[in-house]
C-alpha cells in the first residue's frame, strides 16, 4: 500500500488553503519502508485548487468576422476548464447571434449574456468583472487573436511579483506595447502567421516582465485583489470605451498595486473593430484630456516610461528574428 505525503519542506500541507501562494511543494511517495521524493511546482495549480480558475470576459458588438476569429483562437489555445463569458452589447448583425449560439454548443464552459439595448463597452466589461467574483479575469477585445500558452504565461507573470493588479501582453497593435514598431498597428510580415509571431516572441523574449504605469485594455489580465479593492471601470466618465483601463490602473497604483508587461506573450489585435475606426481618434482625444484632469502627472509618467523604453530589446530581437526568417526563405 503506497501513501502520498504532501509537504512544504518538513511541514505537512493540511488543507487546500495552505497551498495558496506556495511556489513549490514536496511530494513523498512511501511504499512500505521505501520513500521517494519529488518536488513539483504549484504556481499554476494553486488557483485551481481553491476554485479560482480564471475567466475570459469578451465584450462584443457586431464585427462578426472578427469575433469569429477571436473565439476560434480562444477555443484552440485555452484550457477547457477556463470559463469564457461573452457579453453581447445588443449587436444588430444577426451573424453574431449565430456565431455565439454555435460556440455555446461547442464549448461547455461558454456563457453568453445579451443586452436588450446598447449599454456600451465599459458597462459590458463591468458586467463580466462583477460576475467573476474571486477569479482572475482576462479582459479580451473581440477583435483579437490569441496564441499558444497565453493563459499560462500571463498567469505566471501575474504571480511573479507581489501586489500585481494587471498584466498586458505585447501585440502588433497596442500603442506602447506594439512590436516590432512601437506606436503603430503593424502588419504581419508576408509569410508570417499569427501563431508564428507568437512563437517568435516567446523564443526571443528576455522575459523581463517590466513594470508599466498602465495596462492596455485590448487584452488585460486583472487580478481579483485589484477589482475587489479598486472597484470596476468608471462608466460615468468613460462611457463606451478608451481610457477606462488607464483610469482603473491609476486608481490601482494609488492603492499600492503594480502593473506588468508579459513580454513573452503576443496577442494579435485588429484595432477598433467594435466601435468603427472613425470614432477612435475622437474617443482617444477625449480620454486624453479627461485622464490629464483626473490624474495629474500621469502623462509625464508615461513619457518617462517611453523614454526608458523597457521593450526596446524585445522589439530589436523580434525584428532580427523576422529578418533572419525572411532571408532564409
């Protein structure tokens, strides 16, 4: 008869709660007088033991083709235990309802909620955050395409330091988080797929996980401690989107939290599909003025971060790798 004895060092683990926050544990397998010991990482399993597996929240409004691409990538690259929660903000395109209905059949942990009338992006996101409880939330735009290992890598980044509020990956189109050229919506090079780009980023990343003043809402992991202590997005001031994640991150920073970049994870972002591209400059300009008024010093902090440019090495490595791949073809 064999017995498994779980311990941290010489101390037995007596409950699931005891596992929370541990980086590793010892498992001793005893069969009669013989004893073998192995050490396992528990960083990725502690949240599952406590019933706090993450949830993906995807606010959606029309843009059916982009939504379909997003969901296909999420299904392909996300563990089946992870709940996917789509909030349909009263889409008028009938294809959206069909896509979501088919997805509900294909995936057990897939939940769709529909608004009868348009309520805007921020209220949709808040609905998902509010229903997540004590789960980490991956807030994901419906015009994104995720890549292999994104959940695991971003979760690991969120657990790499204390008091992490948010984690943002890099992208082709995410302002200061854009690669290979910062501040642009970069087209993928000819012959390079989204999955290939994800593999390139992961393979060449220095994995420094730099701190940043604010995350980016195209794809942002929000830790439960942060939305519990800081609250939800400010729907009154930031309405249908742009700037709400910056305001949230700044409020979290004021409460003692930090924000990290996962520089080993690439998420493709089309950019502005749910709102219409012509509206983007209007909302960005309004958000800029509002953030400047609400959070004095924020833009100076961003300017300092951009000048320091902690993602410069990653961008250079990615550009070099892509050039080498092109020359080899």
